[in-house]
C-alpha cells in the first residue's frame, strides 16, 4: 500500500512536470485539432524557402495550423493514398493524374512552375553545353560515362529524370556512372558538387543553394524540363478523417491572386530572378511558351 | 549442575539442547517455536524452541553455514522464509503483533557497516528519521550515541572517508540510536583487524552492560562470545545443539566439535565471599575457595577463567608455604593426548583443565581416576565477567 | 575549406547573439527530450526498482528484454509509433502524428529501456544486505525503496543522462513522427539535417555545436559519477 502511495506521488509530479514543460504545444493542439492541416509536399518547395514565406500568411489569414511534411512527390502521394495528408503540393503530373483518377485526390489545380536544369561541373567533361535536347544531353552523359547523381526518391524531379532516360531509351540502371542518393534536392546537389557529377535539379533549389555549390547550369530550356506544381486535395469521401475544409482552404489560398503575386516575386531580391512562375488558371499546354 | 556429572568429558549426554532450558514466561522477551527454514528441499534451519530473556546477551556460535545468520534474519523479521512462530513479549508476530511495529522495536548490525552515502550524523540519525522522530530529539540522541561510541569528532565526516573501525562504530551507533528492545548483531567485528576488534569489543561490552540491551549476536570469535555473553548457543547444521552459560559450554561441551570450537578451558562461576591474605579475594566456587588477585567486592558474582598452562599437577600434597595460593585435591577424570601435550580433565569439586607434557605424565604416572594435587597461582585467575546476580 | 571556416564563424555569431531561430530550436529540443526523459524516468525508475527488488519466474527473460531495449534503433521506434499514430492506425483518433507529443512518445519509448536497465543495474550494484539493513533500521517498504534509490542516486543520475543523451541526439524517430515542422516539431537533429541539405551550413554548425556541448555536459556528469566510490 505504501509503495503505491510513493509511486503515485512520483506519477503526479511527473505528470505535472510534463504538463508544465512538454505538453504546452500539445495543449495548443487540443483546441486546435480541427485546425490542423497536413500538407504533404516536395522537398524543393521547402528547401527553396517558398513555404516559409507563404504558410505564415495562410495561417494568419485562416487560423489553420499547417504541418508541412516535406518528402518527395512520390511519398507525398503515398501519404495521400493512405489519407495521412489533407492536401498535396506536388510536381509529378503523370502520377498525379493517376492519383486523381484512382479517386484519392480531387480538385487538382495548377499552381506554378519552375523548370528543371541539368547542372554539372564548370569544366563540363561530358561536353553537354550547347546541346538543346535533354534526351541528347543525357545520351552524351551516358556515353562518356561521367558520374550522374540521381535522387532516386520517386520525387517529381526523379520521375522527370527517369522520363528523359526512357525517352532516349538509355540504359542507366545499375551503370557504374549512375549513383542514387535517395535524398532531397538540396542534399543531392551538395553531393553532385562534391563528386563533380551531373544531376537534374529544379531551378529554384539550385538558385537557392547556388553560392554553396560548385555546379553550373549546362543545359536548360527544353520543353520536357518544365517542373509543374499542382495542388491536390485528398478525397474526403475516401478518407473521412481528412480535414477537407482545411485542405480546400489551403488549395484555394495557393491559387489566389495574392499568393500568386507572392510567388512571382519570391526570390527576386535574393537571387535576382524569380524561382517560381505563377500559373494559376492557365493551361499546362500553354506553359513555357 | 550436579556435582557428579558436572565434569563430563566429550560424549557425555548431560545438559545440552534447547529442551533443557526451562524459563519463567515473564522473563522471555523473544521466543520461537518450531522454526524451520527449507531452501531447495534442504532444511537449513530447524529450531524447535528458542527463548531469549530480557536483558541478556546471547551469542550464537558455530561454523559457517550453521544457520546463525538465517536464524538472526528470520527472528528479526527481515524476511519471512520460515515456518513456525516467533513471539515478542508473549505476542505472536504477524498475528497478535504487527511485523512492521516489531521491526521498529529491534535493530540489527551486520558484518559490513552498510553505511549510507552521507555524513556520519545522518547515518546515525537514519533509523530515527524513518520513525519520524522530531529533529531536536534526533540531534540529542545522535549526539549521545556518537559520544557513546567515541566518534563524536566524526559527526560531519562523509561516511565514505571512514576507516573500517570507525564505520562499524557508526553502524553500531546507528542501531543504538533507535533504542532497540532487542539488538541483533551478525558478526559485527568479523572483518576488522585484531586491535580494532579488541577495542570495539571492549567498548561494546561496556555499553551493553550499562544499557542492559537484550542482544543476540552471531559470532565466530570464541573470546568475543565468552566475553560478551550471558548465554551461548552452539549451532550446527541449522540446529541449536547446545545452549547454556559460557561456563557450561566450556566445561561441559556436547562433543569434541563443540569443545574445539569454544576451546576447552576452565571457566567457573562463583561468589566473592571475602578477603584472603595479602590483599587477595576469595571466590567460592562449588563450595571451594579460590584466591584471586584482581580487585573485587564482596557479594559480587563473577565468572573466572583459569588457563590450563598455569595449572600444576603433583602427586604429593605440598606445603602451603609457597607462592602458590590455590591447592586442591583432584581426581583425574580424563586424559586426552593433544599432540605435543596432554590435556588432563580434573574434578576438584569444580572442573579444572591442565596441560602437561608427555614426560610429566610418565614421571607422575598419571592415569584416569588417579588422585593428584592441582595448584595454580592467584595471579593465574582472570575475572572475565561480573554480574549482579547470576542466572542459573 | 573557406565554406567550413566561414560556417564556423557564423555559427559562433549565431550562438553568441542568441539567434532566435537557433535558440527556439534548442529550447524546443530541450523541452521535447526533457519531457521524454521525465516520462521514461517515471516509468523506468518504477519498472527498474520493481525488477531489482522482486523475484519471479521468468525474471531473466524480462531483464534480457530490457537490455535489448536499451539498444532500440530509433528508426524502428519511429516506424512503429508512426504506424500506430496514422489516421488509419489504431491510435489515429488521437491525431498525434506530426506533433511534438508524438516525438515525446517515440523518445520515451527509446529512453525507457535505458533508464530501466540502468536503474536495475545500479540497484543491483548496491550491497545485497543494504536492503535488509534499511529494513532492520525500521524503514517501511516505501522508505526502503526510497533509501535505495537515494543510495543509487549517482548511477541513477547516469540513467537520466544516458536517457536524455540518447533521445536528444536521435533523429530517425523525430523526423518520422514529428515531421520536422518549423517552430513546432523541428528539433536540433532534424534541423541540422535539413539546414545541411539546404546548404545553410552556418545554422547547421551552430546546431551541431549545441548538440556537442550537451553531449559533453552529459559525459562530464557520467565521468564524475563513475569515479566516485561507495562508503563501506
């Protein structure tokens, strides 16, 4: 009996301490439960810093609390497929279409684009500079056997890269010159820089990290290199626990005039040029023209 | 003890075992009935009856694994692994008397000091702190006991910095501070070096005498047992094989094993009946007068020890005009060769042991039942204990 | 080289000026890992002392399990906590995934076996008779347990430190169940990884220095504890 009393005291003290110290965020959360939105997105949006600018504006405006989980587009959609996210901001159009067609997502809307670029060491050992077609660029890298770093994380960037290999029917899997990191864009760029390798990157992340990298843009402008971001709400009909109003509010926010203007100017002060191009309301086919 | 069987040699079946001890019920502070501890199918303790009297010092002696520690820990209720019952002041513990309350009225000191990692003061205070005694009283009692064990100067020292003797003094003071009604000691001096042990034994003897604390002490040390105890229980194989006064055990050991353990020497109980010539004192033992040089007072009851090396045997009754004060006509009851010397058991009206050489045995023509004269100096008699009244 | 040198200088600048972002990440980390340590301390201390002071059949199996648990890989814990906390998981209704509470839960699971194991070991290190001695001085059972815990306080402090050190430096579980959400569940380790990938080496280095400093403090205490002796 006495030992129980003793343990009880310890328990109460611990509980009080936890309530005091640790659970402060948990308490906030308790009354904000309906206010939580889980945004599954790509590392490129987080690493570029765009979300750090947009989300506080959204939160202030709507009172929602956004939990941004930055993963690859593939994993973001996998979260959506389990109903573990409320809204997605991704750039992997073919997979997105399937995702919506399978009934996991609704209301897919174009938000913005930036473009992919092929970067590599300034000396350009594979001599790809000046080649217009991305497929030809990749063929050249493969034939010269220069090191190429792939994210291999099923992200939008990764999917785009694979598309190009496939378009040129180039054998890349298991090749000695082909390295897979399984990491985000920023880390993959760092690795490419360290290893003097080529990689496919989104312009936004590259610009954000440029000063730290020993990498130059060696190929750009091909239509296939467009990196198009869509916002998709996770289908509440399929997952009743999804915060449907929250997801819709965030999607609406992303395509709103105000947000689109912020996207347009984001990065200009820091890099001299914008990182993303707002595209809300446009058609995919018209981009890059 | 009866005159005729008083001095029996090993193998005798008189006076031993717990069943012989008959006590008035009021005298008992602790008694146990049918105590049995069985571990892994082996009986490691089997004590049909065991009585501890108020105020006595009872020593448990015996070889390792005899069950001394098991007996102590069980009757102290540190764990209950036994069958049977233990009564404290006539109430069965765990039935009429609460176990926790009983534990708060006794204390135990182990071979290791087992001090807490704090100051000497806090160590000695710990038992009182458990009892929720108020701070003023704690300070008073701790001070008393630090003083008592001569460690007042160590009061604020960390227990980590104490020597072995100091640590054991602290441990004893910690037990005494709780004013235990029964003190259990489990070989408290066993791991101390001889001089330290000697000093601490002497101090403990004094403290036990003045505090009249009922004490049950397990020990290996024969001298410690003879010195401290009113009664000795000899244990072997989980049983109490012999229980009696030190004199009884020493003079009348159950068998050779007990004899070798307690040492076969002469320990006698007697009363001081008056002064002898030249400032000696006369102690009457079983109606015989023994002269003693140590200062005594009349009427006192004492336990004396005569070491066998100092006993001289002769065939003739010699003149009294020598420095040998004590002459007794004796009968040899047993002769036991002990290697380099021979142990001779004598009956002088009281039991007496003498060591002699093989040569002396031959020249004196000693044999059992032969009548001889035994003598020893008054200075050869050591007083090992004094009592107000002798328990017998 | 320049990059690293520049990074270190900027990192110190961030530290000495108490950069609000770095500080907020540090405090959040301390709060989350501190809470997890407290929870694991409560559970581990009780479980460890119960385990040390009782005998029951199968005790060895339990002790073996605890010792195995001391080396639980954080990512494994992260995975299982995630599965339980998913909206579709058994505890999904709590809506705890991607919250600091989720990190506290995962870290508590990581630290509890560590605290339990060290509590068990430190109580067993005390002399066997210490328990009997305390009872023999008239202690109640609760007083006895408390006294033993006090006697083992230094090893137990080591338990706290080891538990805290284990969770503040883990990343697998934090990133999986916490989601590395800025200002909310972004802790020292997850922030370091992210800032490194973003190329913000200055912040990454500043965060690493804090982690190193905490690790140093923890080891300092552990060393001190290990070098102390018990009284006789």
